[in-house]
């Protein structure tokens, strides 16, 4: 089914802002007065919530000073975050919970009975988010991917997934996702002791609610192999051991040393949430 003009406009403007932020698109002096999707100008999308969001973001973009470049880059980045947060509650929860830590967050379509193949497609960035929602992936344009295509991951084959993953009940999955708001080393405020602990858990529930009540969850945390289910919030991120999905190659002076992952699967989508420790 083709995208609506409003959905297309949102997607194109998101990609345009991201390209400007990452300097992979037109330089600031060549920002167009409008962005077109299938011949429909962004400025002419319907006057509804999507159209208003597009107009607001495009107006903000046009008002940004082009010089100095570092200020423009920072303000475009801030605009992109606000645009994505306003787009839907799921985006806002993802950015609040996980945008300040080294995490990978992405969702892809479910196309195989063996969903491990779909997770591998997400880790290799070969599929888009089915709803056009936010992805957190600071390594998407990292040239380390020339050596390790799924960087920072070196995932096992689909056949090996059962040896690296354990099922989780929904509430334990919420805890696993919430502790990804922590840093691996030197975390000054574990989630369990933060005054906004409940708000962090609510954001984690919002993210997992996307996959519906029939979703199933898996993690690479070894504690999930035991009974009772692990208390991720109580243990904290640094207290969680796991089967690694990350590369052991030392690239660009960065040594990846720890990881915690959560996979959500339903009949239509696979969600991948991964926290990475680096030195």
C-alpha cells in the first residue's frame, strides 16, 4: 500500500534533517525552500497533525542561521530530535530513555518464520522501520562497517541464535530495556535509585507496547536462563552478563567489551534494542 502524502512528507523531512546533521546532504547554503514527495510539496500536505508538524519543522529549519557551521550543525541536530519526539509517543519515549547512552534501537519487518533472519536484517541495516519511526544508530555511517558490515555487531548466524538467547516474560523485558538507560562503566545513578525510576519504566513499557500483547521477548543475558526471572533493575546494567553479539575487532581506537540485548517479536515486526559498553 502506498504511503499517504503526509506520511511520505514526514519521512522525507526526517531523512533531509538527518542528512543535514550528518553532512551527507546538501550544504546549508543549498537548503531548498520545500521538499517534494512524489511531486507533492511538503508545504502542500493536508492541514492535519502531520501537516502542521511538517510546516513547523520546515519553518524552524528555514529560520536557522547558516553560520557558523558548528552552531548550525548543533541546532539542526536539536531540531531533528524535537521533530522526531513530536512525531509520535514511541519516538519520544525512545529518545528520552536511550538517546544519551550507546544504544542501538531499530525495528524491521517480520518476513520469516524463523525471525532470526529478520533480526539479522535489522542489524545489517538492510530493512527500514515499517512505520518510519525513529532509529538510534550512531554507527549507521561509521566507516568501520567497511570491515565489519554489521558494526558494532558481529552477530551469530540464524542457526546459532537459540544458543545465545533466552526467553523473557514481558515485565522482565521492561526491566531489561529500562536499564539500558545506564552507562556500563562509572554509572553514577543506577535506574533502581533514580527519582524518575517509574518514568523510565513507563517509557520502556511504551516502547514494548508497540509490539502488542502477543509479542514474545528474548535476551542474550545469561541470567535469563535461570528461574526466577532476572531482576535487571536490581542488578543494574554492569551487573548483567551476556552472550556477546558485538565484534571483538579493535577499530578506530574503540574496544567493545560488553553488551545487553533485547529482541521483541510479533507477527509483523521485530524490534531490536541493544546497549553497548566501549572503552
